[in-house]
């Protein structure tokens, strides 16, 4: 099996050359390395041989110069383009005035022609940690059932920021360690080691700090692409017309639909890794400090590539 890492980076890549203050391309260490560099490095040492960056075509030159060319020293690098016309159902045309991308589910689908076997799909601007990639690699090596996929779940308390609210996929997990549902909560705020979320800004629901949440770290078998294509087609015909300029097809929609109809199962791979990210620019000092500490204990070299 060729294990592949798919990184959804269309939003990140478009920011190169856009001027200062772009948090997704802000270095997180003294060597100018980005969070996306650490993800590729973690995947490489866990046994992944290939990385597919899903980007906008106009970003290719700058993205390859700043990111891909370095990673290509150790992994095979491919680029998939996420465009509005990519992977559209036959006979469908992009609505007039639509500029917004179709969403993370569509981004993942755009990588299809570059992926041969099982793969991991992640966001470009989240730091997931070494153990998450090791758990994903073990799962792909040990589980050959094409209808069995996985998701790395983080403890909510390890994914919070003191600088504002976060959006997380709150997971429901059965006694056997399988995902039964993901509920997207867009306004979660910390309460010590616990948290609470609101839908309306008035009423709040308590969440334990140990609650498992998704950060879009998916471990898929190749068969998932058929489900993605089907889900995207359903989105285009049913949901998109309700909001043609802004409706999005989200990646968690695919597992949720498969689970609901019993067509696949998703093993939850728990991790105690601490998330680092740049949800807010004020997160940068803590992210830099966290990564520096991991380098100091030997988890990462000074220069990744």
C-alpha cells in the first residue's frame, strides 16, 4: 500500500504574496517553517510516501516554491486543483456569481486522481502532532476492509484557545469505539478544563473537557471517493439551490451520511496530542512556544527538510 497524505490547502496557498498579516502562512518557528511543513514531516516519518496538496491553480508556483519543493526531497509531491468546475455532476453549470469554493468535502474529492490506496486527509493550518499520524499509519497497515475508515479524535480541552471561540466537530462514540455522529459546533468557549457552546448567543450547553472532537483528521480507504462523489451530487441537486452563492459541502457530511445508513464504519482513534493552530493571531506566541518545547525534547529537528 502507498500511504498518501492529502492536505486541503486551497485557502492557504492563495495567501502567498497577499502581503503581511496572513496567519495561515505565518512561520511558527525561527527557521520560517509553517504548520503545514510539520504535518508533512510527521506523515513522512510515520511511513507516508506521498503528499497531495489541494490548492488553487493560480497558487501553484508560489506554493511549490515555499512548501512543495522542500517536501519533495523526501516524499512524492502532487498538486490537485480545487476549482468550481472540478468534479461537477454531468450537466450542471456553476451558478452565475458563485466565487466561494464548494467546501472541504469538495476539496477532498478533487484529490481523487492522485490517490491509489488508503490515505489521510487533513486541514492545512492545524498542528496535529506526531502520534496522530502514527495511529493513522497503523490503522491503514492493519485494517484492509474498504468499508472501515477512521478518524483521529482529540480531547476538547486540548484544542481550545483562550483568545476566543472555536469551531469543532463534537463526536458521539459508541462503546466499541466507533463514531456514530459528528455535530458541528461553531461557537465553543473554554471554561477552565471544560467548555460550553452556544447556537444563539443566549443559551449555552456544557461540554466536558474530555469530550472527543474532530479536527478534520480523517483516515480513509480509497472507496470513500465514491461516497464523496455521491454526496457532492446530492449537495448540488438538493442543498446548493437553497443558497447558490454560499452553500458548502463539508467533509464530515460524508461520514455522517454513511454512518446514518449503515454503509460504512469509522473507528475513532483517540489521541492526547495538544492541538496548535492560528485561529486568532494572538494564538501565535503559544503555538510557537509549544512547537519549540517539542523540538527541545527531541520530537522535531531544527530544520525539518
